[in-house]
C-alpha cells in the first residue's frame, strides 16, 4: 500500500481501519453542533456510523434536549469557505458529512479555489489535508506564500504590490548561491515575510499528500487518521482530482461511481466536508455549450451523491453576446472574473450565479465577490 508523501505546510489516539471497518470517533464525527468552526463546541458523545443505527424520534428528541441543555446544538458543524457570498448561499459554508463537488474545465482555477477554501479552514484553527494528484507540494507552497503576501498587503494598506507566485517560484528555483534561509531569500520582496509568517502560523494544521495512482480511498482514510492523531480532530479534506482516485470497475463510469460513493461514505464517517475537484467530459462541451453537472466526467453518481455542486467558469465564456458587441473592451474585462454556478445545494437555493475577481498572480480569487448582474448564456463555449 503506497501512502505517498504527506508533508505539513510548516506539524487521545485515533485509529483507522480499512474503509469497510469503523473509523475511531474523532471530535467532529456524527451529530455535532450546527455552528461555524471558529465558534467551537461540538458534540463529544458522537460516535462512528459503523453499520448504521436505529433511533426512535423520542430518542432523538431526548438526545437533542440533552445536548441543548449542555450548551450544544445537535446539527452539523459548518466550515466557512471564506468566499462571502458563497457562505451566505450555503447558510454558513460546508457542513460535516457533506460531499462538495468543484467542477470546471482546464485552467478555470479549480485548484486555486479549493486551496483558498482549505486555507480558510486552517486559518480558523481547524486542520485540513489536501490529496494532490496534480501538483507537487512545493508548487502549492509557492501559491500559499503569494496568497498570504497579498492578504498581508491588504492589511498593511501601504500600496506596495505584494510578491507574486512567479517571483516566489523564482526564489525556490534559484541556484548558485552558497545557501541561505528561506526568510533571508524572501526578505526584501514586498510583503513576502508577512506571507511567510502567516503560513508558518497554520503550517502544522495544513497537510499535503502527494498522491499517486495507488492512493485509493482506503489509503486516504489512513492518512486522514494520521492527521487526526496529530491534530486532535478530523481534518477537512480536499481532493484534486476525483477521477484520478483508483477504484473498482471495468470502465471509468463504474470506477467513478465506486469512488464518489466511497467519498460520500467517508465524509459521513469522519464527520467533515470532503471537497472533490472533478474533471469534465470534454467531448460533450463543444461550441455553444455551457458546462452543467451532467457534463462531469465518469458517472451520473457525481451529481446524485454530492450535497453541493459548484461549477467554475470564465465569465467571458458564458456572458450573453449582448454585453460584448457594443464594447470592444468588455471581453478583456470579463476575462478578469470567474463565475461560480451553484448547480446543487441541499441546504438552500441553487442555480445561482456568483462572480469573483481573479487574482491568479497571487494564487487566489477576491473572496468578496457578488451576484452576477449580466445575463448569461444557457450554453457555454468550451475552450480547448
């Protein structure tokens, strides 16, 4: 069994058996408080789901009453995404036990969006693990440093343009010097030290697993147990991307079905959100077609099993033609924005279009965002 590599970004016992067995009861398992993670208290009496359990409504009422008398609430724990309008639409953020699907074509910023969401969790004091099938951990660290430099610049308000991802990467790739600490190499770059200090502050809470073709859901379960053991609680999980997780089946449809069902079971078992990035069916996205949940690659189970489905698009690709024909500069302006379509939302309104300004130079989106005001086409143009 190949566990891959799991470096941290920066550091009770818990035991996990294979996926068919029980996971040890971590602090966020089962029925926990319907509160944001920054507010804290969860239900300590929660246990693993195991083979399932039967409760009479009377039992549920009594347990709910006992929890509320103890100052707890019996609902889910909520992890804010850090994207203001999305958190409002999701009634606070991602919930424990949820499978959240993040879809989009190549180059739309899915990894950036997911990493920024994970960063929001760890800056609030929770732990997180990123299963990366696509990027080396050093690449993700470069993005985090530039992202935090941008946040540091906003707090400072001094007008200095913060160091970007390209410049951080250049520092990482420089050769020929006799050796120097990272802080010294970054010193002098605008807000780079502030970014470094921010990453150091949550470094022991954020873990990156450099996943391989042997990293299946069973391996992921073991890694999550390791992180839970180190951090004292189960981490929010990000997978990039779902179709690369090996699973049983004779074709991609069967494999994807098995994997997405296993990820949903995992989210319920450990009591945290599992956010999975998904690839799209490229051949179904020809000219004049807009991406929808049914275009995700592999299986209809992707949409059925997921609690939340978010589709990320370039605004210039999906805005109605009427907004383009009379203003030759509008296309470039719309290219600076991404649209997040909430295709599915079990806890609130769906088919809502949100927009966020891109800041890919610093590995992030502007988290403020808002509702899309322009009319959008019903079918999206896929860019190869």
